[in-house]
């Protein structure tokens, strides 16, 4: 049995979707059934917002594993789901495409949407429905035809050795590092339109491939998640500077230069005005938690 966690942009709950999901006691039994299993995050429309712009995408946007359920020590009748293995889809998957519903429980007998079922923030689904959502969410990455049409997608060493189809069990495939690196790379590059966040440059090679890399702000080796909010699209030189702490980023996205002597030629590469280029969508921008980790643990400021 798999599940769905509905997580709104700018939620009033204490969510940190890469690490925890906050919910009222109403859903504790459903959530407890999902411990040790996997869920997809669904992003509804933002309250008071439109379906476009920075409103919710009305789509499944990521996958994660539920590790444990614990009471909220500060707020009665509320709980947290601790999650791990977070990975964002390369393509947000609408809950309905044409007349097809990925979750059959959301469709009324007359073909319309069941608002009652949709209103449940924590719900279960079948393994088959879950696998279909994941297949759709990562289709831009695993489709050989799509890869042939997307020279900007750069796959890490070892990915070619992975099977090209989503044979069961699909989750075991997701946990393998080559797949996660490739999916993270595609998601970050798309969010930044293949443009370096520190230099503002979008350079393509002779084959049309974008010369930009997906960098973790907090590295995987330091328990950093594969989340776009923990990523920056950087040129090779900017990536080198960032990883060595010669530059960092403030919470307001101002570029910080380290106290160590940084070659003037490298400093001139940075965006004039001193702020990184950020994704248009708020929910894809670097999270302060990860930026703070980089400043405190890597930056030579």
C-alpha cells in the first residue's frame, strides 16, 4: 500500500517536505499505515492563488519514504511524519490528464472529481497507481526518445548500465545513486533554465548540450536531500568555487565572497549586482536551511 501527502505551498503546517510532514490527528491512522512505505507529494492550488504563476501546480511533484510517525511536542492533536529518500519528479504529474485519473478514488461514477476524496490530505493508493505516477513523473529521464531530443540532459557515469524500463520493483531503482543523480540533475537544470545561478551565463557546447551542472548546496555525503531547494545550477568554474567555500549565498540570495583570496578573474565572472539568479517559482528556490548549512560548514567567510 502506497500513499499521498498533500503539501500546499506556504502551508500553515510545520512542513519541511524533504524531512517531515506535519498533519492533524484526523489522519494519524492513515499515516501510520504508511510507515516503512512510500508516498507521493501532491501540490494543490495555493489558497487565494490562481492555477498559474506561483500558485500550486495541481500535480504530484515528488516521492519520499515514511520512516516514522511522532507526536508534535508543542501542538496537541498534531503529528509529524519523518520522511527520507526524497526525490522530485522531472515532470509534475497532473492528478487528471484528459479523462484519466491517476488515483481512481478521486473519480466519481459520473466521471467528475470526488471533492470528498480529494479533500483528504493523507490518503492511500494501490501499488499500481503509485508506480504509474512515478513512471509519468520520471518519463523525461528514462525515455530514450526524450533523451535523444534533450541534448541538455547530462547523465552521470553508470546510469547507462541501468535498465531502460521501469520493471518492478520501481522503488529499488529510485534508490540507486546513478538514477537519483540523474533525476536531481534534470530537475535542477530545468528549474534554472540551464543557466548558471552565480554567473548568469547559459553556455551550450557544439552539440547543443548546456554546459551547466547541478550542485547540491548541502552535499549528499552530509545528508543533503535530492531536492531542487537544495540545488543550484552552476557552471563548472562556479561549482568549483562554491564547493570550496570561495563563495556562498545569503538568505536573500546575495552572493557572498570568502575572506580567502579569490582570483580577480573569477570574481568578475559573478553576476553584477551581487544576487544569484533564482527560479521563477518560489517553491523551487534555495531553502534558507540549506544555504545556512553551506555558510556554516563550507564557506570561508
